[in-house]
């Protein structure tokens, strides 16, 4: 990873964190000035914190337990009184605390995990956006469930054309429901990955973005790559080409949600087929012992995928991915005509 870019991001984090702290101090000063009782409570809470630290450092084990228990009880009582006053003033219970953008790391970029300091998911995502998601991450503001519009799809059935007894509109609504189930059950190891199949202009990338935004809001990391760009980047990284990110493969293997868009539009080679199998297999084997999921989007059918990428990959997809088939009119053409 480029240390210059990381330092720049961390400077932004520091400014963001300091602003949140300064804003909280301003709110606190204004409120405590007009409400002396709150000021007394804040001082008392600070005293309890100091007494707790002293107890932990100096007291013997027999005394420590009782003192800490009494301090905790008193602390809860004071906080309850503080929240009651804030409620009377129509303020939230966290009004006097900094509003950090990321509550997990409090805008430091790092958290403690298993007695180790590791990157918070928000910092990882920031790096992913810079290195990989440049062309797509901005789309999430306009392509999400709040802008999802099933009325764009025809409500007329055509079993002969669509190979289905339901209309494109009913189908996309069914796919939306399955997408929500995927989001809700993301951390369940039994929840399958998703394989979107269907012609261009039917909403595959749009629904991927809808899911991505929800997963990001749940504090997970998302890495989006079109298949042609992903395979080219992997090749560049492996051969040490300049201006490439050597962490690419590790990130592809370990990101919470990997989205591979437009599979089948890349120039097919044996090495790319091998890379695809390794990516799919590694993420399925779950070496990190955490729930990672993958969405693959393609214009190819399952039978075509098997022919192009070998039965070995087809078997992994058939056994571990829920196939969601998109059908209907090409919306890009339809909207352009209108």
C-alpha cells in the first residue's frame, strides 16, 4: 500500500475526529453555561472516572471489587440523572458527546481486536474506494433501494420469450426480496452467495449497488471490480507492474463482500480461468473464519458459464451460489427512447 496515501487518509481522519470533539465541546459549553446542574454532573462523572482509575492501580483485590461496584452504581445513577435533564431540554442522551462518523473506531481508523491494533472497516473501505472502487462507488448515491423502481419493468407475461410464467416486474420484485434476505442473513455461513444472470440493461449492476450500500451501512467492507479490470489488475500485481497495489489478491480473498461485475466480457485465457477458480474457492473455504460473501454478475447462462469456465467452476457456482435470473426489456434502450 502507498504509505503517502495512507498518511493523507489518516490526516483526514484526524481532522474529522478533532472537529467532532471541538463541536462537542462547543455544545457542552453552551448547554452547561445555562444549566449549572449539568455542569455539576459532568464534574462528578469525571471524578468517578478518576476514582475508578486510582482503584484499579492502587487497591488490593479484596477492596477493589467492592469499591468498583459502588462506583459503577453511583455512575449509573448520575448518568440517569443527566439523561433526564437532557430529555427535559429536548436533547438526545449523546448530545454532549462527539458525533464521530465511525462509532467503532471513533474516527481514528483503528480498533482493538484480539489484543491487536487493526484497521477499522471504515479505513479499509476508504482504501478500497481509492484503489478499486473509483468508477462505481459514486453510483451508490443514485443506485440504491430508495431509488429502486419496479414500475420500469413490464407487467406483461411472455412465457415463450422470457421462459417464465411471471412478468419482468414481478420477477424484479422477487429478486429485490431475495436481495434483502441476503443482506439480513449476511453473517450466516449458510446464506449462499449470489449469481446474477441475464442480458445487459436489466438491472444486475443496479441491484448489486443496492446491496453494496446496505452492506457498507452495516459496517462491512465492499470491493467492486468488473471482471476485465480485476483480471488485468491481478496480472499487473503478480508481475510487479508499476503503480499497482500488491495487496490486491489478499483484499479480493478477504473483503466482506466482493462484487465481480460483467463476468464473461473479459478476454478468456487459461490463467484467468485459474485465477477465477482460486478466488471463488478461497472465499468459499473461509480461511479467515469470518463470513465473506460474493456477488457475480454475468450475461452468460449457467450452461454457458460451465462451457467457458470449465465444469469445475460451474460446480462451485451451482453448489454455493443462489442464481437470480433477470429478464425483460433492455432498460437502457427503453429509457433512452423515452
